[in-house]
C-alpha cells in the first residue's frame, strides 16, 4: 500500500502543487470556493484534477 498525504488546496500555491512529484499526494478542496462559471480559479482546479486526486468537502 502506498502511503498518502492530503493538503488543503489554495490557489496561491497552484504552481507548487502542480510541480510536486510526491507519490500519493492528494488535495482537499472546499467546493463552495469553486462554484463559479469559469474564470482562473476554476481553470486551476480543472488542471489540478487532471494530475492529482482531489477530495471535495462542503
């Protein structure tokens, strides 16, 4: 079993989140912060989700 660790995702740390090579890293996302129609914040989340597991909380 691969150990995992989760971090709360913040847009200001997007570049670091995308660059991290850590195996098993996942991100917690507060869904209410991304309930918007488009924009840079949603684009960051979509890109993050392509590469990393995300756990959404309400």
